[in-house]
């Protein structure tokens, strides 16, 4: 009887820790949502905070299940809006670049022809009478020509700079700002690209056990550094044709192009490699933290679509 009571107490403690971690994750997600695109993310962030507060006050099984659906819906809606805003801004920059390039291509030949005509006219005037005015005009034209070349070169530099900024913006929009690996938006893009060409692949989920307790014990600065190191270790364990992203606060997803048997073997190996001691330097001191990693995986079929796979990732239960 005593052993049974101890087992029940352990289950209750685990449940409390799980709920507490979930509430902390909701708060972190709402912060990220409002920070990425404040103009469109604030509304979704407020809904997530209200959801968290409601669960903190009264968290039962039914409420937790319903909250998952609410979380997925809010993140999906935010993702669509963010994708639309980013797309429109990217399209505007691309149109500006195209317009500048077109303007340069149209004006340059026409301007060159005008200069050649004026220069030839000056030559004819000088040949006829050697007028000083013609020589001055030629000199002025040469000066204008050099000025035009400088303007054209400046325009070309502006185009190159805008193109560089556009590429940088596209890159930033696809990576997780903390860890430097891909983000959830890029994960969806990577999945869609593989489904389009019927590529065989599996999705591996890795979760840091009790990361909330690590944050509470060592602080958020140490926690952030640990996530960076986990992401770096994980990136070193995959091939260039595979893909790693940060799925949520302490969860990472890997797209691995292989069958289920090989994916299961690699999933176990990677999980073991990610588990173990980590060292973090904070305030001139080195902290040693032992992390344990849980994992799960699913095999993707050609009949799947991106939305279904994203939902299935959310249903994985790392162990």
C-alpha cells in the first residue's frame, strides 16, 4: 500500500512539473510572437497569455487538451499573417530592384547616344571654324560624361546593396535568432520542398528533459547558452542534405532523408550524443550542467501534407 502511495505521489509531482513547464512555454511563445512582428503578433500574444493564466488558475485534462488546439490555431494564424507581411515586403523590395535595373538599362543606351551625337557635332564645329565655344562645349560634355558615369556607378552600388540586404532579410526570416538553426517557418518550407519531389524522409524530435528546472536553477542566460550548445551539437550530427530547426523553447526537429529503420537508429545515437555534461561560462565562472535528452520520430509519406505533419509533430511524445 505504501509503495502504491509513493508511486501516486511521484505521478502527481511529474504532472505538476509538466503543467508548470507547459505554462512557462506558453509565456515564452507569447513573448516571441509579439517580438517578431509586434504589429500583428500582439493580439495572438495576448490570447496566449490569457490561455496561460486560465490554465494556471484551473488546469485539468480537458482544459489542457483544448489549450493545445488553441495554441496550434493561434500559431498557425500568426504564421500566415507573418508570411503575408514578409512576402509583401520582400515583393516590394524586389520590384524596386527590378525598376532600378530597368531604368538603368533604358536610360544608359539613350544617354550614350545623346553624348555621342553632341560630341560629333562639337567635332564638326571645331573642324569648320575652330571656335573656342566648341572646345568649351566639348570639355563640358566630357565633364558631364564623367559625372554621368559616377552617377551610374552609384546607382549600380545601390542596387547591389539592396540585393545584399534582401538576401540578409530572407536569411534572418528563416533562422532562429537565439540558436542560429532554422525556425519553424523554414521547417514548413523544407518539408513542402521534399514532399513536392516525393523525397523519402523522417522527422526526429529532440527534447531537453526538465529544462524549466535548469532555467530556474542557473538562470535564463545560462539556459540560452545551453540551447545554443545543444543546437550546435545537433547540427554537427546531421548531413548537409538534412535539416535542423528549433521547434519550441527546448525542442528541436530534424528532417532526415532516410527510411524509418535508419532514422530510428540515428535518433537513438543523436539523443545519446546530446545527453551529458555541458559547460557554460557566466560572470567569469564556469558552470557544469548535466542535460538529458528525450526523442521521438515519425515517418513521412508522400500522401502527407505540411499542415498534417506539423500537427503530428506536436503529438509526438519524446521518451
